C-alpha cells in the first residue's frame, strides 16, 4: 500500500512538472532541439519578449546628438563639476528616457568612430576605419540620412571638428577608409543635404593640395558657403536668392578655428572671452542657425533630421586632458539646450536623442591617490587646452631650451600647480600613502615625486626623440610629455584618472525626450539605434 502511494505521488509530480514546462514554454525556445541526443548538455536559452511594434505618433523633427568619445564617465565628470562650482548639472541627464548601448564593431570589442557611426547610421556592423561599407568594402549601406532625404526630410549635420571627419562622414558618405578626406568631402556635397556646419574640410584641396577646393565644389553645387561672422548672421535673414526654391543648401564653416581647422576648444574660447575678445560662435549657435534654416516655415515640408556631434570630447580624452573634456561636454549640453527649447514649442512633433559612439581615455572619477576624495573644482583652474599649451608654450621651450624653473611658472599659470613654497628639490614635500591633503590651501602644491615627474617629462620633451621606450609610450602616448604630466597631476589632485590614450569598450549612455523617446530605453546594440529610429519615424 505504501509503495502504491509512492508510485501515485511520483506520477503526479511528473505530470505537474510537464504542465509547468508547457505553461512556461510559450516564451522559451532552445537553440538545440535534437531530442535524440542522449548526452547531457548545457543549452543556451533565449527568452523571447512580446514587445509590440511602435504605433505612437511620428516625430517630424529629429535631433541626434553624438558625443564623440563620451560615455557615462565624461557625462558624470561634467555634471559633478558643474554642481561643485555652483551651477546646475547637465540637462542631458534630465531627459526623461535613458538606456545603455553596446558598441563592438565587426572585428573588435573596442571600436572607432567610423564603424560606430556606420552602425548607428545604417544598422550594419563593419570594421574600424570603414564608413558605411561592408568589411571587405564591396557592399555599400544606405544611411538613415539618405533614406530620409529621399522621403522629403531636410538633413542637417553639425560638428565641432572637421566637417569631413569620421562621425559626420558616417551620416553622409561611403568609404573603405575614413582617411580619404577629400573624396569623403566630395561625396558629402553630392548628397544634396541641406545644412553642413562645423570646422573646415580636412585636406580640402586633396592630400597634396593640388585639387579643386571642396568649398569651390560646394558653390558649384549650389551651396551658400559662409566662413565669416557677417555672412553667418545674414543666413536665414532674407538671404535667399531671388526666385530661389525652398531647397537652398548651406555650408557654414566656423570662422574661429584652430590649427587643425577644427573649431577651437571650448576652454580656449572661454579664455579668450575672459581676456576681452569677442564671444566666438559655439556648437549651439550652429545648431540654432540650422534649426532656423531647416524649419518648416510654410508648414508644408515633411520635417528635418539633424546629427550634431561634440567631436572634441574625444580629442581631449585622447590627450588625457580632463579639463578640456569636461568643457567640451558642457558645450554639447548647451547645444542640447537649444534642441530642448525647440522641443518645448513643438512637443508633439520632436524627438531628441543624446548618445556617444565610443569611450576615449578610460576616464574614471577616483584614483589611487585621491582615494574617496574628489576636488573637481581644481579642473576649473586650467586656463587653456593641452593643445594650445603645446602650441604657445612647449614649442617655445624646445626652441629656446627654457630653464625648468621658468617652465614651472608657466605650469602654475596655466594648470594652477604650485611649486613648493621652499623651492629646493631635496626639501620638496614628500608623498605619503596616508596623507593626501587635497582640501587645504596647499592642495595644488607639487609634492617631491610630482616635481620629479614633471622634470623628467620636461627633459624627455626637450630630447624630442621619435622613438620612445615602452615605458615612455605608456606614460605619455605620442604626446608632449611635459603637457601630459602637468594635465595628469592636475587630474590626480582633482580625483580623476585615465587608463588609456585610446578608445575603450565602455558602453554608451543613451538619453531621449519627446515623441517616441520611450523606445530608446533599456540595453541594446548600437545597430538597434538605427532600427529604433526607423520604427519610430516610419
């Protein structure tokens, strides 16, 4: 009798187990359905979701902001810095929807701007260096901007770097190498896109400077080309030619550029303004002008799509220049503010998305010296970018073999780092593992080890050797050692650190507001950004 009860209980348990399996099985499918396989194997299980296709209102105006080199850490640094210095934090972080985006490319976990722009613009993976073509270069991928242009949308592209750099090119060209700048520029102009703004073309007369200027080609294609404040101000102010159609095209080249022909760093613009120069135009000005030129004045056009890149976040982080990076991030946030103003007047028609393409520098808030302390306000003492310091100071040091004591005076002026009060190398304050007084009045005073690091870096800078040892490459990358070391010490004293002079595999933050914004939450691959945009727009 007892055995029979055990049998009945066993049968009931099996039946319950089978029912449970079937009741749960409606949303589970296995990748290995070979029921004849008698070996016990660990199976990969996919959980399918019942997400419905987006059926909400379609946006008429779409803003896609990309912070080149910008991940969570760059956003946090700028946000914390603003709050620490008595300002409101980043408005980017206040957008209603947030998500996370993974971004490996076809051949590496650590991508570049060309492959990530391709993924976001086309929904396709490729290798680093390729722009909107397959890994072997044989297949071209249609970009979202091409598709929208064909369907009647106006297209605008603005950036703080050269207009034919990788990210803007990723939304307007196809090339097996991102370095074919001249050919990329020509293809960009062939798109008939309505508005380009930013730094001047790189290699605008070809690599050897012997080809027709891309600006001349733009004029021949009907673009209104401006590179002065006066011309810029006139745009949109009854500036259309007589009898012109509503299809006027604009190429706006920033008049205030640096040696690379990219726009100047925000930190350098701030410095110039504080020293009495006129306030230069910023990314937000070029976005505001783009909105004015692309907006539907007659309420007949389909709308517009704008890609706006904060390109020099990446450039600053490559050089481990924390102060310049945070100001570039704030500059991008100011541009986002212009889109938010537009959104507030067109809430039922506007979608704003802010993300990055990859992280640069391995930026971290916190380092082994600062432990749990941060003094981000210290970064506000840096007056100019590392690039400008190289150009205006280091070039002179190398030429004149400047005495190191005079170099230290410049470093104090530019970076806020103070020489020891009693200036004798052997008496300079020693570092201590348990005594890092970052908050007292001498927090920016150089310790003995920091002094030695700067002097070593300066000597190496004067040597000007092309070939560096492995240790030197790890310490300074390919950049000027004295500049890297000065910026690094300031960052350390502020509670910031970098792990690389290159890109990392950190995921991207995604923030969104407006029509269809909720679709951009969660975690997904960067190719899905394209898919989500297509789903929401169409």
